[in-house]
């Protein structure tokens, strides 16, 4: 897959911008604050319906504008797909696919596929569990776009069930307890499907991350990934078994744990059971990354997670061709060896898009199209 054209209107700092692209490396060079990252953020938004920089859409709309629009044309298997997303802060977004409106924006997922590595990715390694859950869920949706609906349904159930639990006194009355039983069923149904997809992603991602980490940090202890869930205390085969449990088994396990924790949930008024409380344990040898890894090892692990994701999506027959590899202002953060390994991976991609404040930060392996970004314009210079 490669992106042939990207345009934005009233997105972040851009009143308007158009970018014609082609297969191979493309490097966007410009001083900090000129809008390079805003352009690749727009591309990432079309691919994931989310930003790698902010949690909500409001900052994406240019100050003073009512809405932002991102348009993208992507080519895969000699077929072009045109995608458009209209972002309106505080309201539902709208999307089009090949010029036709779609009922829900998430129906465009899979039309454009990217893997983005950015300085913010260090939070996956060093940040809260929510960062690692988000990383996993984005990978799950990239592999199987329909799971975006499962993820959204699960989040909706959590909100509804939490509201019921917070009314603890009312929930203890017979009628409302029956209502809670219904929400338990919904949580178990959607949670089991999301959990199974995450377990599969970790299993399939593990060898790619291990190999990528070994290439960028050959003298370090080997990288390890383990899905961490409290459900493993009730049934260790969730994690330790060779086969991932089916959705029915995971649903039954979730229902049993919900029943076991009901009193505690009613007392505390929060959802205590489900994949929203899980984590991805990252390790180097026998030690956890958090608290033990050096700054360089943390960067190497973050890089390995993204390169591993890229290789997994390339190898995944269900994913629809190679993703676009996007590297946002990361070469300046890496030492020579890590730059070299990242450049080798980017050079073999069908398309890679790189941003840099200084052209000299970009390795020679990525010689290709050059774009100058500054003064509210973006233009090809080489």
C-alpha cells in the first residue's frame, strides 16, 4: 500500500495543504513548529480515527474554524481508495469512502493502514497501562477493522455499567440487580472478543518484537512480552496454554469473575473485571522494563514494538498489504546504530514517510523524495 495524495483543510496549524506522494521514501524537512507532524498526524487520523498526540479531537480543528477535513487517496493492489474525514469538535465526525458517505466513520478503517513511530511512543514503555492497552487495541483493529466496533461497544458497556454500580443502594434492589445481570452479559460478550484478539496479537507480535529488539540493541538482554490479566489467577491457561481459549470459554470466565467480584464492585462503584484493567508486561531478560531499563533501552523497546507491528502487519494475510511506515521526528532521538537499523527497515517499506527538523538527521538509505515545510506551505524540492 502507498498513499498517493494527502490534503488537509483547517487541520491543526494548516489552513490548507496538499501533498502528492509516490512509493518509496518521502522526507518532510522543516523547522520545529512548521506543521510537519501535523501532516503525518492527519494521515494517522485517517488510518486510525485517533491522534498519536492528543486524546480528543478538539485540538485538531484549527483555531477559529468550525471543522477540519482530511482527504487521502491510497493505492493497494492497483486499486485506489479515496477516504475523507470531517472532524467537528464536540460532535460526531463524518466520513466518506470513494465519495459516498458511510453510516459510521469506523467503516473507513482498513482503507488506509499505517504504522507510526514517534517520540510519544516512549510512553508505551514507561507510561501507565492505558498506554499499552491503547497500543494493543490499535494493533488489533489494524489487523481486523471490525473489532473497532467491538471496542466501542465494550467502552459503552463500561460506562453504562459503571453508572449503575455508582448507584450502589439502588443496584442492591432486586430489579436493578437483574439489570446488572444484563450488563454483566454484555461486558462478558464484548470483553471476551476483545480479550481473545489481544491475546492473539501478543502471541503473533512477540517473535517480531524479539527480533527487532535484538537488531537495534544486540548487546542487551532479550525483549519479552506477556499479556497480564487477573483472569489468569482463575485460569492460568488463558496465558500459559499453547492455544488461546475461544470466545465462549473467555466469556464464561469473565462471567464467573464478575459474580465473584460483585460485592466489591457494588461497594466501590467501579468496574473491577475485564480487559480494561489488563496490561502488557514488557521485560528485558528477567527484569521489567519499567524501573530497570536505561533511556536507550527504553527507546530501543519502543522502536522494537513499532517495527514488530510493521512486520506483523506485513506478514498478516488478513491485513491487506504492507502498511505505510511513518517516522515522526525520531532520528534526532536515536544514536547511530539505532538510526541505521530504523533506516534499513524504512528503506524496504513500500512507502515510508519521515519528518525531520534537519535534513542531515535522516540517513542516506532514505534518499528519495524531499519536501520543504515552512511558512504555511509544503513543496517538493527533490
